């Protein structure tokens, strides 16, 4: 069952400065004031009421939680203690920077009931981090992850491919470096140009070019494939569409798409279909594709893109796509007039690095 998350936006609180791409107020559509203890309790109660008294998770988004004063961290977490003890709140998550997380900070979070921490890593390349004015180095990430793991805290890492100076190769190396740290999950946010940021200025003067949507999908397909093979889930790809974000004039350029993840998943399925289909059909008879029920939409592609492309480019016709619950989300079977083929995204696809995407 999907969990209800009670979000509190503390936009930019604790941030030592603004990273060149960031405007949390525009991205999250919320002002970063600290909620009072009463507001925290009331908000949790409201979410629980509207979700049928379900147990909820609480998340503090959009700032650098461990950079804010310890008393303020306490003030935010203290009102949750009774709710955690009563089993009304099952999880508390915060996001922060790797350079502000040491053993003491991790021990404090653990003692205060925080069980998930997301670190904004963005890149494991120091030149990219410098150009993004992150103010920390790649070497800060591993110690922070270690401190969190020592406390038994679930660790999520966020990457932002497409920052200035990034390339497909650098993004893939960044991913490989964070996978070595064995995070519990990843989030991947291809860089978009948000109005009012220094990055928007670079875009305006022509010194920065964001990834196109096609380039970002191509790159993220490779990142997703590597993460799948490493067994690390990517829980989100692409910014969450919000009313504020989709309002004209907020995102000036870059690969924003409300269903970005589905585009990427669809590409992986398309690559496996291409691999399997020519071996089992001459194009004369339509074939049937079997996949896990949850993957039917990805196999078909948005607006039937995969079916149409296979027909247009290769003369191959897919008659039906059917769910088969004995298949994993990575597997597919294609059945044509000349037999059946079974394949797996994990085992049958491999990608080489295309260096053409310099950002
Ligand atoms: S990316 Fe994180 S640290 Fe940088 S300005 Fe935004 S919220 Fe603050």
C-alpha cells in the first residue's frame, strides 16, 4: 500500500549559500519557514484524518537539515516523538548535504527518530561540483554515508546529471561511485534551468546548454540499467510535477517532463524488444509480447510510441501486449509465427558510453 507522506518544506533553511541550479521555493512551491510544534502536530493529524487514520511518514524537504542550528532541529523533531511512540508516525526523513553530516549529527538524528536521510550528492566529480558551487567535494560523500549506516539509518543519494561540465561518461562514473557506497535508494534529477538562478543566467548568456529531453532519457536509461544491475532502486527520476513547477516561466529549459520515468522505462523496454523481435518474426505476422502486468504501459510506450516505432522503423508488428505474473519486471517473452524468445533487461542489454553529450 502506498504510504502517506506528510511534507514540511524548510526551503533553503541551513543552506550555506545557493547552489547555482537551486531555487527550492520555486521547485517545491513552498516558503521555507519552520513550522511551530503545534503546526507540525496539526498537520500530521490532518493527513492522518484524510488518509483514514493510516500510519504516516513525515519528511522535511528542501533545505540542509543538518546545517540548521541543533536547537531548531530539536524543535522540528521533538513534536514527533509522541507520535512515533504511539505508532502514528512510522518514519521520519530529512534531506541534507554530505559535508554537514558527521558521526555526532547522525547519532543525533537516530536518537530523534529520523530513520531515512537523503544526501544531495549531485555529482561525484569535483570539477562539476565546483562549477555548481556546491561547496563540498566528492570525498565528503563516503564518510557521511558511513556515519548514517553506523546508526542504522536508511540512506538515499541524489544525483543531478547534466550540470555544467558534466558528460555522459562523468554521470556514469558518478553513478558507479555512489553504487559502491551501497545506498538503500537513489533519486536522479536531470538538471533543469529554473528561473532566477545563476544557472538561468548562464543559460541566457549561452555559456550553459542543458540536456535535451532525448539526451536525458538516453543517459538516464543507462543510469537506470546500471542501478538495476546493482540491485539499488531508483525511487524517482525527474522532478515531481507540481502546479508551481508547471506554471509558465518557472522552468526555462531542460529535460522536464511530467512522466519522465516512464519515458526512460519505455526506452529500456524498447531496446529489449528490438533485441528479441528480429529473431522471431519476419514482420509478416503480428507478434504477442508477454511481460509483468506492471510493465505493460512501459512496453507499449507513451502514446504507443514503442509499438509505432517498431512498425515504422523495422516493419515489425506487435499484435498484443499481455501481462504474465510469472515474469519479473525485467523479463519479456515475444511469441511470433516462428517461435518464442525470452529476454531480460538485466542480462540481455549492455550499453557503451556515448561521449557526444557534453554539457
Ligand atoms: S541544492 Fe541543497 S544545499 Fe544547494 S541551495 Fe538547494 S537546498 Fe541548499
